């Protein structure tokens, strides 16, 4: 296990390359930055990994209440350690994943010595050719089970399950003010269709890729990872 100082935090991790990649994405590029009038926002951090986004949200809003979900048991241990060692309050950790139903199902993680765990997914087949998929069993819940009160921000980095999760819990969306989502262009979902669901729920949308806002692009032919910000005006 390795550790590094990050702002006022100490972060523990296993894969240095992955840590620095995610650190740039979250802390340097501010890909999950949001503003709210609520000084004590309620946040769902789905796909919390080792807790970098949880730490980032706490750096923005120290009094935030956060529910952090992570299905990979190795990452979950690091998530809990990073929360404990940094003495974060009002953070609830849940070992499991959002899905379209409550169940126990197969989840695929990188089984190579590289331990590139941020690509864990319900979809068999790793995101890069250097990885091999190993199936583990994880518990899943629909989003609606966690939306029992107004939610200021829902963060989704769930490796291709975005559409299934949001489509299954549309009744819960009126209670969610903002959504920060990393959309994965996989055959199981369609960004145009997902965007229409969110627009029908009253959200305004913006898109970015590689840290740059996408103002003119063919949403029906989107590829790769796309950051989606949905908010209510």
C-alpha cells in the first residue's frame, strides 16, 4: 500500500498510475465540481473507488452528507481507510453497486497484477487490452432505495450502467437536483436516449470530453467517455 498527500488529505492506494490519473481528473481538472446554495448538501457518490471524489466533495463542502457506494471489495477497504484516516464525518459507505434492481450479480474486475480497478463493470470484457476480467459476486440496489429525501448531487461513475440505473429509478429523479455522470459509450446504452430521459425529467444538460466542453457534436454518434452534467434551473 502506498500513500500521498493531497491538499489537506492523506490518500492510500495500491496502483500509483491509476491514482495519479484519477487525481488529475478529480482534483486538477475539477470534473466533479458543482455549486449549490445548500452549505450542507446531501450527495450520493456511486462508484466511489478509493474515495477521491468523496474527499473532493468534502473539500468543497466540509459539512456535506455523503453516501459512498463501491462494489469492488479491494477498493472498498481503501475507501473506508481513506475516510477513517482523514476523519471524515457524515460519510456512509456501502459495499455494493447501483443497478436496475436489488440483487446479487456478477461484477467483472481487473485480475492482472496491475490492479487497475477503476474499470470494474457489470459488462464482461475489460476497457483496455492490458486487462483481464475476473467475475465476483456483488450486491446491487436500485437508486430509488437511497433517494428517500432531497438529494443535492448524484455522482455516477459506474462503468456502463448509467442508463439502466436512471431508467429504472425515474420516479426518484424529481428529488435529485444535480447529476454528475461519466457516461460510457457501450452498446448496452445510448446517450441520446438517456439525455431525453433526463430532459423529460426537467434537467438542463451539458457535455464535456477530455476536460473540454462539447458544444457541437452528434450526440447519436458519441464515443468514449463523456462527462454529463444535469441540473435544474
